[in-house]
C-alpha cells in the first residue's frame, strides 16, 4: 500500500513537471477549434461539410436519400460524431491524452491543446475519403440527435464552426407513432410487459387501435414521447440559430418534403451551394419519392403488424391517437406544435 501511494505521488509530480498542471480523474473541456486552424483544414480538406439532425422517425433517412440524388452532393448515415454517446470527443477523453496533446514540450501543438485538431482531422478524413470516391464536392452525415438535443449542436460547432446544419422536423404526433412501431418491430429488447401486451393485441386485431378506441401507448410512453419531441425540437432549433445563423443553419419540415418536394429540395441544395439548374433533377427526385424502402423492410420483418399502417404518410396520428393521447400530447407540446405550423387542422403538411 505504501509503495503504491509513493508511486502515485511520483507520477503526479512528474506530470506537473512535464505539463505544468495536475491532472484529475477527468480531462478538461475540449477547447473549440480556432479560426486559424479551420483555415488550415480548408487547405488540406477543401470539400464543404454538412450535418443532418432530427428527432427519431422525423424523416432524416428520407432527406438523406433525396439530398444525395444531386451529383455534387454525397451524404452517408449515422457517424454520430456529435449526436450519440460516446461522441467524437471520446477519442481524446482521458486526462493522459489531454496531458499529451497539451504538453509544453510538444512543439507540434503550438502551445495549446491539440485535441480539437485531432478530432476534426478524424472526421475530415472519414468524410472526404468517401466523397472523393463518389465524385462529390459537398459531403454530409445524417445522425438523429434525439439523445443529445441542443448539446449535439454545441459539440458540432466546437469542431465544425464553418459547417452547415440541416434540421428536419416532423409533426411530433406522427413521429411518436412511427417511433412506437419501430420499437415494436426493431427494438423489442426495450419493451416492457405492458408494451408486449399492446403489441400482441394490435397484431391480433388492429381495428380498435386504428379507430382511436384503444391506445398503442401506455400513459408513460405518450408523455415521454411528447416531452422528448419538444425538448429536441426546441433545443436544436434554438441552438442552431444562435451558433450557426441563417447562412449555416436551415430547418425543413418533413411534411413539406412530401407536399412540395422540388421547392423544399431546391431550397436545401441551394443552401448547400449545389447547382439546382441541372435539368434531370426534378425527374430523379420524383422517381425516388415513389420508393419506400423502409416500408418494404418493415413489411418483410413484421408484415402482419404493419399491414394496416400507411408508412411515411402524414397525419396517421389522427387514426391512432386516443382522446387521452391527444390530451396529453397537447398539454405538453401544444406551444411547440403551433410554432412549427402543426395546429388543430395540421398533420398533412397544410
């Protein structure tokens, strides 16, 4: 025991001599990348970067499929660099690594913690490696941010203050329904006993559920769905506007992608700096919108369960919400629903 204590004290002494500071059990906050470092990265990794955020089941996958139809744009799925633990910062999440990257004798770090440079380099290489193979000069990642909400925006801005953020929003009631069925099909390990009872009953006879007589949610589940949606939408939009501004942040409604796809997508492509005058784009866009790979996959995996549902459509909550569900969701999310244009007569993109 005495030898261990002496050894630990010696280690701490050496640490202070090498770095000028004592390390604790946790590393300090990763500093933001500097403007000078951003400018340097542009020389080595010149392709424009963007990130797509959204609440679970809000259309991030559809948006990704559509946005990369443009020959200048490539977007891939769920790097979760900033949106899910462990985030990108896990690569340097150690007091020993912090000490190494900020050590005064380390002449490569220019007198500051090198962590943000290391983190950006990792993302830049991963994204550009694929974009160059695709021949694109605008490259993005789509990662739903429902687990970290506004914090995911802050983490992104710290490493990519020059990047662009697209946030897709869907009526929270439809998102809740879609997420519930996703749990029934693809995340059954998280279901509780009551959830299994509801799932089995729906599979046997969906009619009472489709007419709003019986709920697909427990009371706890519908409350959690409403609270989660409000938190995600409010925090992400507020932080996106505050940190990135209108030149680097854009929000789009899922319903608008369905109702006016060309207007919505041309606005997004213009935002990213892509050429929207290419004559083949409208036809390619319409062809892609006629596909629904998610519906096909779910039908293969749980055909009888999803057969009654209209996949990807807006307003399905009207059939599946009971009066209790409507009351609880309105109580929690009414202000946010109205702010995004989802009033009493909304849900179909009107």
